[in-house]
C-alpha cells in the first residue's frame, strides 16, 4: 500500500459540521495500488467514471516505437483487457506531447468516446484531432473523424468532451486556424481560439461554433455538466497578455461570452501550459487553477452555486511552491477535493486537500512523490461508485509508466 504523508485524508461527517470550520473527521486510510493491464511504455493517463465503472486511458509506445491509445475498464469483477483505440501508422503519425494527450471517456450509457492527435504534413505544430466511439466497452471502434473543418495546417488540440442532456456528446478544443495566414505559413497574424461541436450516438455532428476568438495557446481546457447545462473552463488571453481562467456556459443552445472565474491579472507573454479543472454536482461548480499573478505562484479553487454564473473568492490550497497541474472533484459532504503538484528541493509531489466552499481547509496529504519536470505529466483523479478516490499518474525515472492507486475507504 501507498501511505499518505499525513496518513489519511480529512473529511466531514456532514456538510453542516463543516460550514464554519475546516473538515475535521477522518474517513480515509491508505492508498492501495491497482494493477491495470498496462505496458512498460505507458504514459499520460486519463480517468472517467459512470455506472460503477472506472475508465482508464493512456498512451503507450512499444519496442518498435509505435504509439497507441489504449483503454481498460475497472468494475466489480476487476479490469478488462487493454483495448487499442488507435495506433500510429505510416500514414497516420501521432502528435506526441506531454501536455496535450489522448483521452477516453464514458460519456453516454455504454458509449465510450476517444480522441487523439495526428500530425499533419507540415509536422511541427501542424496537427489535428481525431474522434472515435465504442459501444462494446472498447473492444471495437468506429472509423475516426475530424471535428474541425478548416483544413489549415495549424494546431488543433487540448480537447475536452462532455455529455449533454439531449443524448449528444459535446467537445471543445483549441484551434489555431486564425493564428497563421490562410496558406499555413508560419507568420503569426491572429490568435488561437476555443471552438465547439457536438455529435449524436450515430456520430452525426452539428456545425462548428466559435466560443472565444482569443485564448491561451497551450493550456488545457476542461468541462463538466451542471444541472443547468455544460460548463467549460479555459485560460483566456487578452490583448495585453493577461491570461486568467475564464468560464463559458451553454444556455438555450448558445455559449455565453467567456467571463473570468476570478480576475487574477496574471500578465505573462507566453503560455504557462497549466490549464484549469472543473467539477459539477447539480448547480454547484468548483474550478481549480494555477496562477502566477503578482509574481506569486498559487494553486487555488473557487466555488459557484448557480451553475457557474457567479463564483466566490478563490481559496488558496498550496504550500508555497506549487507547480499547478490541478484536478478537482466534489465529495458527498459538500466539499471539494483538490489535487495539484508542489515543488520540493529535489523532487515534486502530488498533493490533495479537502476544501469547503466557505473556505475551510483539510490537511494536505501526499499521494506520491514524483519528478517536478514534464516527464511526470498531469496527474488525474476520480471517485468511483463506492466513494473511493482513484488516482492515476505517470511514474518517472526507472518506474516510468502509468501508476494507479485507490483509497482503501470511501471519501465522503
């Protein structure tokens, strides 16, 4: 088993007990290592869950330098075999990037949706998104298609997918078609944009929609579905190079104009490669993010109780040297569990702590030590149907492969 630094995470017996104080009742013990069917070359995990199943996805490189997107499902009977979604071929070479990687999510009943990135003929940052679906738990996949229709030799990536009430699957991505001239030359004339498209169970797509025409070039997006509809978060980019976290909502079929979750005022003339995370439960929405405003690095979270229309003041969660790479999920007692990475003298750490919307903070707990560099990627977490939290990350050094662990008890 893998022990937390504090030995345990902290949680509340009830939301009422936490309204005016920090969480104060211990409910979780140790982490137990899980053994999914991973290869030695596995990296960059993703997690999703639905109906008692946890879906793990990753990318994997074999001895012949062939990259694959793979997935496996954990249920009460254990892990399914690892199924291959796609792999590199002579005519379809993957775009490989530590921050912009493939993912598989269970988004509608019995439907897995996968995305990955494929290089274009210009190579470099000429790459595009491919989408495929499976209705047999990942054993077979539909022919891949491309959601962006511009045909420019530019970057398209940082995809987030989400379920919709009408049975469709929605997706957003960062789109570089207007960041270069129409012939695909390298002279920058515009900015990367945030775009949206949806499709039904048969894969029939709706038209593309432009949400925001100027966003940060290479920070991850994230999405969640609140009771009032989908909520998308991303890092904006103003003409003055302010790169704060913004939120947009799908209301009556239209995306609202992006608005800041909080006006940090982080001016940075380059992409920090550090996107936000969002979780929704009913109309309660939690957004976690990293900022370096005023030359002070912070990992923080803010809460909304109206579906993402308004947010409270941010609550800082880090211990003073955050690297960001955040994730967030809601717990049963009304608190959020926030995960981030922290820099230490010779290494990095993946940390979690519980946060109440009123500002109450639980103890910081260690998930694992890891590299502070890019090789450790972006850790992920999710809660299973029994309330246990599942963590996934890329191990580093001689242990470089995806690692998965789960709390031994429910976190309520």
